[in-house]
C-alpha cells in the first residue's frame, strides 16, 4: 500500500535547503553450485523445500562447513572494489527471530569482515567521475522466503496464512556497504543509480553472480538522510529495502529526499526505520523501526573456523580481476572505431560481450558483429531468449566464420551449420563433416554437373556460346541446386564460361 498522505517538497526546494547523505547496501547472491555452509544446490526456481538439509534447516546437532568458492568470490569482489582483504576474520552469529530464518540466527560477519576500506569510481551521465567509498564487504547466508497468501497485496498485512520455502536459506550472500556518501547534492538520486549500475557491471564481469535484480540475486537497500546545508552532523536516515531495479533506486532516493524535507520543514522528525518501495507509484511507506546492533546480540560463531586467506592466494586472485567493463568498452570503441550510437546499440542488444569474445576467439570484428547482430539476433527473437542464452558459444561462431573464410562452406551453408549448432548437433566442424556440408571445391565434380546442365539446356548453352554471358545464370543456378548449395557460385560461373568459351 502506498502512502498518499505523504507531503512531498519540490525537488528544487529540497536542494536549496538540504544536503542529502546516502548509504547503499547491496546484497549479491553468489552463483556457487552449493550453499554457504552445506552441500545443498542453489538453483533458482526449484519446487519449494526440495533443496534443504539439516544444516540449512538449522536442525540440532548439524554443523556448518564453509564453502571455499564463496570465500574466493568474496575476496575477488573485495579486490575489484579496491578493498583490503583481512588476513584473519571470524564469522558471527546475528541473532533474530524470523520465520524464514530457521536457526533463529544468521551466520554473518560483524566486526571482522573479509574486505574493508575500498572505493569505486562511478561514471555519471555527463561523463564526470564520482568516487564512492566502500566501508566493507562481508559474507553471510541468505534467508528462506515467506509467501503470504490470501490477501490482495501479497504482503503479510491482510493475508490469511503464510507459506515458507527454505530453498534459499543458506545461499551465499555478499553484502557490500558504502560509507556515507556526501557531496552529491542535487545528483544524489543519479549517484545512487550510477553506483548500483557500476557495481552490478563489476560483479557481472567477475562472473560470481547472475546479478538479476528482478530475481533477487542482486538486492539494494538505499539509506537516505538530509541535513541542513553546511551542517556537520548527519540527519536521521531511513533505509528503503529491496529496491529491485536500477531505475527504482533513483526514484526511491528522490522520493525519500522530498518526503523527509517536507517533514523537516513542518517541524516533524525522521524516524530511523526501514521503508518499503512501491514500484507502481514510486513511493515508499513505513516498514519496521530499525534494530540497533545491540539488538542482534552478535557473537563469534563457535562452529566455524576463522577465515584466514593466505597472502599468496589473495595475490593470485588479484590477477583474475578484469578491467572495469566501462573502461574496457571505451577501449574497444576506440580500437574498433565505432560511433557512440553503434556502440550503444551493441550494448543494448546484449551483443557487445559476445562479439568481443568472438573476436578474442580469432574472428575479424566485422564478421563477428554481423553474425551476432543479424542472423543470431533473428534466431534469439524466434526463440524468445536473449542472445547470451542462445545455445551457441562465441568460439563456435568464430569457428563458423573460419569455415567461410577457408571456403569450406559458403555463407548460405554457414547459416545451416549455425542452425545445427543451435539444435545441439555438435561443433561446427563436426556438423560439416557429419552432414557432408563441405563446399564442392573439386572442379572435376563441378564440371560433371555443368556438362549435365548444359546438355539439358541446349538453347541456353548456344546463347552463352554466342557471347550472351548473362544466360550463364540459369546454368549456375542449376549447378548450385545439384550441389545442394554447397558450391562456390563464383567458381561455377567461371567454369561455365570456360566450358562455353
Ligand atoms: P544497518 O545494519 O542498519 O543496515 P549498515 O551499516 O549495514 O547498517 O548500513 C548503513 C548504511 O547507511 C551504510 O551505507 C552507511 O554508510 C549509511 N549511513 C550511515 N549513517 C547514515 C546517515 N545518517 N545518512 C545516510 N546514510 C547513512
Ligand atoms: Mg545492513
Ligand atoms: Zn543444506
């Protein structure tokens, strides 16, 4: 339910009177095959309560064991955000009761997080760079999910009963928390959106999560407060939870700034509380009053060993951190001499990374581009999937391009080869071999077909002989048909003219 009674101040007036302070908390679900502390699978969308065991259900006597891959991902995130990686840190129990939290505590990290003190330089819409300081990134486990049934809104309010699904309980999460972001002024909503956008791209480039905001594998909470311009002390913040699209991040921050400003000038106070975001009208409404750290009774987790990554491992992982995606895109745009518009189209079509990977696999830029934006885009549309989800890899596309270059197949047959790859028939080379799709490049085989075609069309043969070279088209067509399109049409034409010369 939205809150129609909230007074909102005009944005320009907010900016004239107040300075916003932001704090972004982003939770990212890792794409490890198994959960944080047990061997249960993590796949999204399974039947409720089919991916559970005594550990993630918190049954008495069960003991957690940490997932090494999750620690590796956490370290790589920390490194990508220019953080220091702790040489030794313990997990902590965060105690609270919640029905979707089977142990009555969450294993998290408290004062000894894996990564601390970093920053991310975010490019804003006008090209300027805004540095966001990172306070920490820490590991924790996800909760299960409650489904509130029988009400109009799907919220607990008005529901007749609730169902619980523990499949998600224990999925590895990394929470990335910024320091208070000051100095963004009027651009605070944009900075918030640009930060989450950049962070999402970085996480994607690390290949540690599928970062799907709509599926909840990337979740963002936006803390907002206002203070008088020039004030030293921050105002009281609210925390708008689970803002699940990039655009919503901007809308939610802007709404909170306008709402808080209206309250402050009316002499009302801001309560430190969580707030719900409403996608439909871009408003926020009151959630629960915020717990403080003391409420959680944090203490070191006695069932787990401390995390103590050795320095060599951290340095090895440092070498796996890719260039920031926006820097890489800028470099590629310059190298390939693409206009801003072409570049934007490639990015929006989800084709850029695939094209880059195809070029990396040895294909020329133009061929790689043309396959992905034309034929494969068409195939993706037919199947209603994204380009990335087509069952063909950039390396396979590069292989098809090589087959054309080496005249093993012509362009038309290349498309058939791609169709076979998409149908799961194997690699391009295997398909050409198995289906006998290789070009008929043997002149004597072609000559036999040409003689047959000329004999079958004596009048056309005469016309060609009398110098009407356009007439050769019909013979070339017949030969192409006879070879099931697998001949080089230009070569056939040469041979036809030679035969009639
Ligand atoms: P919590 O446990 O309440 O979620 P966290 O420390 O995890 O607290 O996150 C709080 C976030 O809000 C951090 O990003 C922090 O920098 C930011 N923050 C702290 N104080 C303020 C404030 N007064 N106004 C805006 N943001 C704040
Ligand atoms: Mg928090
Ligand atoms: Zn389990």
